[in-house]
């Protein structure tokens, strides 16, 4: 898991910084570039597509760190046995739902690639955009499964500077 987290972080940070740099370049070109600004029309679409991959790519890390929105007042007031049962039901349901969403996204990729649609300015097949939900929901399902089997503890508050080397079983 340590290597997966590292790859996810590097991917997300690189993607985000690339988005910022491209958008900055686009703004500068519009302000000072004149004719070059029209040649950078693809930047807005590229940044929009990168944002889709950024959001879906962060799903698994956000869940693992307990950053997803949840109403836990009632759940945390329950006795330990009931609370753990509810947590397992949540994890199992989340895993099945995430796998189903990845499955639907896969079919969407196949369908849209079959239509031959291409993005107007980047000229890439539009179907590849839908790989973001496949990867994102796949990583989300993985985190739900790891939580279900108590390999990670996503219900305990964690610092933003999470220690990758320390497994959840040792953190308790």
C-alpha cells in the first residue's frame, strides 16, 4: 500500500501542478500573446479533462484518510459491537457499489470509443475520459475492501501528513 499511496500522490500533485502551469500559460498568452492565444485554445479543454482525472484519482486516498463526508454522530454513539457491524456493512456496500460503478464506466468507455467521438481541440477519443471513473472507483473499492478486512482503519482521525510505513493495526 505504501507504493500505491506514493504513486497516487505523485500522480495527483503532478497533475495539479500541470493544470496550474497550463492555466497560467493560457492567461499570460491571452493577456500578452496576441496571435499565440488562439493556438492555445486546447489548454482549457486539457485542464478540464485533467481535473476529471484529479477528482477521480483522489477518491481512494480521501476515503482512506477519512476525508469523505459522513454523518457519524449516531454510528459513534452505538456500542462497539453494533458500531463495528455498521462499519462492516458500510464498507461492504461501498465496495460493491464502487465495483459496480467501475463496471458501468468500463461499458461506457467501450460504447463511447465505439462511436468514434473525438474532443474538438485535443483531437483525442472522448472514450478515454471515462477511464478516470474506472480507475477512481477501482481505487475506492480497494480502500473499502481493505477497511472491511481491517487492513486500514479509515474511521480513526488521521493527520494530513499520514505515515505510510505504519499499518493501521499498529496505529491503534
